[in-house]
C-alpha cells in the first residue's frame, strides 16, 4: 500500500504535497522582530527537505507580546519584506509557507534559552507583561498587569493587523497560537484566568478572547486559505483546562470556519505533571477529531516515519508536525520517503546523492 504520510492534503484552496509539517519553533535570532538570513536558511532548508508545510515560529503581533527580545514579529510593515523573500523560496521548493501568530502574555520578556531563559528584569531590557489576571507564572517573577477592556481590544486589533501583514508577506497557512500558556491559553485556563468580567469564569467567558481573535484574524485572512489553531488540550494539572473543554472549543471553532486544530498540551502552570513519551499527545488529537470532525494535527515526540505513518493511516490525525526531529534532520521529508519506499521529488541539485 502506498504511504498515507505522503498522500496530499487539500484544505480549502491549498494542497499540501504530504502530511509532514515543520512545527513552529522559536529561533531567538531576530532583531527588533525582523527576520534575517538565519530564518531564510532554517526555514528554506526544511522546505527543500521535503516537508509539505513549513510553519514559521511564534511571531508576535506586538512588541510586548514577544516571548524574548529575539522573537520574530509582524507589528510593523517593514517586517514584511524579508518574510516575503523567505516565503517565495519555500514556495519555489514546492512547499507551503505557514505562520504562527502569537502573544506571550505573562510569559513575555524572557531571555533566550542559551541566555538562561529567565525573565528579563525591567532595568535590564525587560518590559511589563500583560495577562488575564495579575498573577505571575512563577512566584519569583514580576506580576503581570491584568488587561483592561482597552488592552483586550488592542490585543484583538494587533492580531488583525498582523494577519493583514501575513497576507502581504505571502503566507498560505495561518496558525493562531492558543497553547503553551501564552496569552490566549492564559484566558482559556481557569488556573491563570481569575477574571470576574465577561472574559473570566464560565467556559463561554474563558473562550471569548480566543473566539474574538479568530474573528479578527478571519476578517483579514482570505476565506480560501487554511486557518489553524494550536491549543494545549490539557493543562496536566488539577482544576485546569482539559480535553473535554478542548473538544467543546474545537466544535465551536469548526462551526466558525477554523480548518485544523494543532493539538499540543501543557504550559499553563509550573506544577504541571506531563507523562512525556512517544505519541503522548496523539490521543488528544484523535479524540478531538473523532468527537468534532475537525481536522487535527498531531505533535510531540513523533520522530520516525513508521510512527507518523501509523498515526495517519489509523485516522488519529490528518497532519503530523515535527519539532526537534526536524532540527536534527532538515531533510526529514526526503529521509522518511526513503524509509517508507515512497518516491518523492528531490531538489534537482541533490539528485546525485540518490544514486
Ligand atoms: C518549540 N515549540 C514551539 N511551539 C509553538 O507552538 N511555537 C513556537 O514558537 C515553539 N518554539 C519552539 C522552539 C524550540 C527550539 C522547540 C524545540 C520547540 C514546540 C514545538 O513546536 C513542538 O510542539 C514540540 O517541540 C514537541 O514536538 P517534538 O519536538 O517532540 O517533535
């Protein structure tokens, strides 16, 4: 039987040549939110490497929404140009360029991992962070400012403006980052959202900002292009956001026209207990797909071709996102095609390596 991992996936007007996506991964290499040649080579080589979809790292909709000072951003028009060049290269490799739009909320203003990953103090180049409630992720950190109504409106309009720029930059897939304890997830989770207004408390109130952001993005994102959302299916902590709520939210997102839920987990609170092992997040993708009929992406410790093939063949997910394995092997798509004895097009410059 021919490989299902290498079967095309059509979503709206876009056809991915296979089910292999590069998971969004911060490179901590931008200056003032601008992409540079690192991003061109990093993203470009993964496109040459056979992935059907290359999703650019969490790209901040505002300067204050960056996780680190070195995150990519799309809060000003000048940031579009380099991304346009990168995207044109990705398309030239018969791959599809995607972007993840994000706001880090209370997890913003942190150093890159190789600089220790700690929160950067205000007097050392850090900045005030915002959140649903004035509660830090970690006791040791500065307390974030609870967003007021106008702050919430700014977040929504920043997502809208960044989406407009993403269209101009030539992205063909847009993913909203509502996972990993960043701003939208902070509103979703009862462990970080203690608001008493219409944005906190009940399930309907906690999902309100996410739905408003989805609507703002959709007001700029072409109807015929795929819209994804990444969620954390569970907080892995008592009293937290859970898979039942993820299913409920996914049902609503499907009705609103979101095409695919990229199913990750965790990140809301520091006392989470995650049973990390291969495929540990796949059952969430499977249940969301089964219960709602929306397409899902599976991610997390999926590292080899046969493992990915099984997930697609058994209908647990529609797309596989590869993170660290694609850092180890940028040519993952080509490697996996060989392993699954599937014929795929190689870059013509590399054909002699096949003989
Ligand atoms: C990540 N991850 C991540 N996730 C996300 O939604 N947006 C992001 O920008 C990042 N950044 C990031 C940077 C680096 C260096 C790593 C290793 C990871 C998480 C990533 O997309 C993926 O979900 C996890 O790494 C789990 O998948 P793997 O690595 O087990 O395939």
